[in-house]
């Protein structure tokens, strides 16, 4: 990519270099530095790049990593801090935001470092106090956060995902653990699969196991109501969000904000209750119709467990060119919770949709409650047609994505828009 300056530019691709430009050398591209030099570019590191871009080193960066919950936890911290009067920037799966203004569309969960630095420069001009960012396991392995200093780090949970990239669950786990080796402030979910972390600067949070930020009591019938104990003090979480997993997200977010800025607890409680959730995450898009981004066995289980009090029609698929071993596991979970199950396409990418569906089907016994429909729009239409007044339709896997990727082409597709269009047309 290229970041334009008044009379020059910074790039991270040696093919884009020309005489006098700046080439940002990173862990990912250092082998191309010689080529950049041959084109008479000036080689700089992240420290020099920050100075050139005028980045305010006082901006406090909060990083969130884990298999699930990164986006909601990041969004909650962003919302709470804004409500408490701080200027904030947010980077993650849903794009980049500064003080409630959308700056950039969706991209990678964690951007390449030059893109992050460009965003930090914008945040500096807007005099932001905080940058909240999602940190993926891919980014940790590829060191896409090099040169960044984090004031706080959060671990949400760890379950199977991205084994196509990491090769094994142990490698995936080690990637997450690498984020928590320093002595800085960190927040660790004590109820999640255990990871190694530096205990210095660590705060734990949980519902089931002893932890510093601990839920004393909670109810999930109408949204979320919970009492949080820390030290000798308490505060209340009241939220319209649904499910135990969202209680964990809000607990992590509120614990982090409380330690960083020490707000008046009544102000903190009000800011927590004002957070309305993230588009595409447990989003009610029509009466008794929910969409969610869940695309891992654990993510699906958390969503469906939260809705188990209703009869569910579940629509889901699995992404192509990704971890194949999770496909039958997702099927088992969906079958366990669903009264009717419709298996369809997600983003098949270069794979054949029916090959993916057959991988999914290998995890369950196919009976009269299981339906197959490759075309995702038709699958959603089928779910809405089958639905009785007492049933809930849950459409999983894509959340607020605006495309469906098939054979290298991204076709416009949004689950919410598809649902609303079908309902408008009368199914």
C-alpha cells in the first residue's frame, strides 16, 4: 500500500518504490528491502515512520485477541469510552472508526502495519485518547503489530479455528499466547481454555472460576443483568444484548475500561447499558429472525445455547479454503440445537459448494429435519417459508458481510437485506 505525504510517499511494496520515496521495512517485507534500495528508496522502520506521519505516541492502544468475541468486546470498549467523554478510534473486522465516524470499510481483522500507522496518524489529528483494535492470530504470527505499544491487552477465549493457517491447535494457541508475554496490563478470561501468560500486570475475569473481576450473580432471561465484584467494590451490568457469551464480552470490556480510566462506577454502568451491540452479531433483522457472524463450532454453540429456549430453524454453511476439520463439528452443534436444519453455502471461494456441504454432513445423521440447499438465498427463503409462529430463524456464518465469494469473485450478498427482501415479496 501507499501513504501519500505532501511531497512524497511511504510504501511497503518494493514494486511501488521510486527514487526518493520511503520504504517501510517490516518483518513481512524485509527480504525486498534490497530491491527497494536499488530503486533508490529510503529504507525506514516503524519508529521513523511514526515520526514522519506525526503520530501522537500518547494515544493508548488496547488490543483484543481470542477466537470469538473480539469484535463485540472492542465495540463495547469503544462505545463505553466515548460515552465517558474520551476521543476514540476503532480498528477491526467491521472497518475503521474515529469518534463514531466510519473512516474505512471492512478489511482484515488486523491491518498491515502501514495501514494501521496511517490510521494512527488520522487518530492523532483528531486528538484521540485511545485506539481499540482487534488482533488476529494471523497478525501475531506475521508480526503485523510490530512497533506498537499496548496499554492493555484482552484474551477472550480459545477454541478451534484457523487450523488451515496454523497447522495445529497447539500452534494456534501459541500464537495467541505470544501476545501476553510482556509485563503490561492484560485481562485474561479464567473460564476459557487456559493459555500461558505473564502474570505481572494481569487481571482475571470470569463467571465460573475465581477471578479478580467476578460475576456474583446474573440473569439472562431479558437481556443481561449482572453484578460484578472487584476487590471490595461492585458495579452492575445491564444490557439489551443476549446470551452468556455477551456477558463475558461486556465483563472484559468494563473491566478494561475501569482499570484504565477509573471512572465513577455509576457513569460506567450507564455507559455499559448504552451499548446496543454490533451489527451482524446476534442481530434481530426481522421478527423472530436473527443473523450472526458465528462461523466456528464454539461460536455457533454460544449463539444457539443463548437461544435454546425457542424452537430453532438454523441456516448455516462453512467457508471454502479454510479449516475443513471444523465442518462436521459445526454440523453436530447445529443439529443438537435445531428443530429444523438447513445446510447451505457460506463463502465457498475456490471449493465446490456441494463438497463443503458433504464435509458438513459427515458430522451428522441426515433425517427429515435436515434440508440441503446450495443457494444461500434460496436456503434463507426456505427457512422463512418453513417457519411457524413459535419458531426462531437463526442465520449463521456471515453476519453483516456484504458479499459472497465464489470462484474468486465477490458477489453482492447481505443476509439482512436478503431476509427483508424475501419478507417484502411475501416469501
